[in-house]
C-alpha cells in the first residue's frame, strides 16, 4: 500500500507527498529530516489516502500539485 498525504505547515502552507510508510514519513517530517518542511515545523497531517500501487500514488501526488489539483484539494480534501 502507498499513501498520498497533505500536511499543513506552521506557515499555513501545504505540503503534498507520497510514501510507502506513512507513519515513518510523518515522524521524519516532525523530526526535521525533510529539508522542505524542516523550517515549518510542527506539521499537521490533514489528509491521506491509500492507493494500491506506487505508480498510482505518484500520479495522484503530481495531480494534486497542478492548478486543477489544488482546486480539487481546496474544494474536496481540506
């Protein structure tokens, strides 16, 4: 199982990512092991979904980072 997740950062921005181990990935974000989110801790998990394949997770992550994906995120996921 692979996960796509959305974090809310301390500066009120959002971070979108995907992983095969959601629990460990969240721990890494909270401990500052991710360069992109380290300055914006603490982070809060606000959404995640499980997908059966890594390919599907990456495609959904990439979609959420597009303009229409951001609109979808704001309307349906937040």
